[in-house]
C-alpha cells in the first residue's frame, strides 16, 4: 500500500464503533510490537496524534484495558471484542490505530511491517526504540489453485 492517506474512516467488526482517524504520516508509521499484549493481539498499527481520532458512533461501546505501568490504554468494542486503537506508552500523545479497522485497508496490503522490540520497551531503555525484525507477507500466486 503506497498511496498517501491522511484522514480515513474505520470501525470495529460489528459496526457498533465508527471513527475517523487523522494519520500522523499516512502509512509510513506502520508497525507491530513484541510486548506481551501486542504479541498476543497480533495487530498491525499506524500512528495518529492524540487528538487525531474522532469517534463518530459507539463511544459507549468502547471499553479499555491497561496493564503493567498503566500508561498505555487499549480500546476495543465491548460487543465484538475488536481492538480499534490504543494510547501508546512509548508516546502518550499518540494513538496506535489498528489498520485492520480502517475502511478498505488490510494488514495484508503491506509486504513488510517493521516490528519494534516492546519487550525491551523504549520507556525502559533510555528512550531508544529497537527494531526487533520485519514481518513479511508473501501472497501465493493467485493463478495457482494450490
């Protein structure tokens, strides 16, 4: 996915939660994380500034989860359970937005996704963000029925 996107609509799986996200730098901030929560959740996220998410409907359907230091706040739909976005621990003035919740976008649209080391988190590491690796998606040839 290479087109520049600044503002995009999104929502949860059941449609209860709808939002508008103003992305900080289009899809150039896409990433995954290796912390215990992100590792289990498996989402690919992109950045929006703290005021960059405007809830259009379903604010009352959102619930949140905090763990460890309690700085990061992860939001998800209380009906379908889908994680929509979170306030980051690495930068509390920023949201991570689940790209799978953005209209017309799939995590499989990106051939490579940088993975940051959340186990050795930048807030515990003198502010240094370490890249743990790269997640690659290589689709099968669509003409091959195998």
